[in-house]
C-alpha cells in the first residue's frame, strides 16, 4: 500500500495517509488542524534476514516476526 508520512507546517504534527497518485498528494490535509500546508517526509522501512527462519520485518510490534 502506498502509505506516506507527512508533517503539517502549521501545527507541526506528523501523520500518515494513503496516496495513489501525485494528484492525491496535492489534496492531503492535516487531520489535526485541517491545514493543506503539509510536507511529505522520508520514511524508512527496516528488514533483516535470519538464517534459521528467513525474512523478518522489524517495523511491527514486539516479536521478531511482526506478530503481536
């Protein structure tokens, strides 16, 4: 899913939203104050590889596999 992180220039809060196109990005508003003065932030996604278990995504939750 194309989820992007934005920062509101007016209230300074961060939020995430779905954007399927650049046109969608132009319509993004801050859910906290309603401002359209938002900037797309760089987000990171971290993964790791385990020999015994294979792929592990470390961006979710407390367990090493992202469950729970």
